[in-house]
């Protein structure tokens, strides 16, 4: 491994919140990193964006470039939901650009412990040699998003229905 390889691994470790151990890159670190650094099918990403942003028309999408309903927890970090439950303090994150929103979504899904199940499902499919970009995979991965919405299984069911309904638009 070159010093450039190690520097790249350290940058990835920082980005994905999985620092390279002081002892160097180990098989455990590589396995953990591979759980986080992998693809997400377009059917899943676009379906969640459509669902969370009301097809790009929501207040959060138009005023805050937030297409994935991502929350933040520092006062002033975003927009206060108009129907936020009393006692809650979260806001819906503000992004400077759509690209930032997309990046934030990928980082959220790929490193937040709430979506570990999605990463486990994806890793299992990867090991089995399944097509990770198929709409079938997108549907399977929705099972790892139960905690993405307060609606739980109803949210997952909605995503699956949207993926199915739009099946003709996904690359095979």
C-alpha cells in the first residue's frame, strides 16, 4: 500500500466516520468500510426524493434544497416544520444546493446507525453477486428504512408501491 493509498483510506474513513486504526488498515476495517461505501439504486434514491419532497414541490425542497426530509438539531440549521409536535426541537435541514442535499442523503444512509439494516441487506446482496442497481434491490433495501420516517412500515410500503408503479422508468 502506498502512502497515497493510505491517505485516501484516511479521507474515506473521515468522510464515513470510520477512522483508520492507528495500527493501519485491517481486514475488519475494510469489511466495515465496504458496508458503508457502496452504491444505492437510482430507483431507491429517486423514489425517496419524490416521496420526501412531494415530487420537488414541498416547502423544504423549494426553500431549503432538502429533497430527502433530512432533519437537523441545532436551532437555525433549517426550516421549522409547520406541524412540528410540541416539545420537539428538530428542524428540516437547509442545504445550499441540491447537490449538498444529495450528498447529505448518501452520507446519512451510508453511515447513520439507524440504517445499518439497509447496509446489511445491501452487503448480503453484494456478496451473493446480485445486481445492486436493480429496482428489485431497491425494493429489498426499503426494508432497511423503517426508521427513516416516523411512519415506519407504512413509509416502507409507500416506497415499495412507488418503485413498483414507476418500474418502467428504472434501468434494468
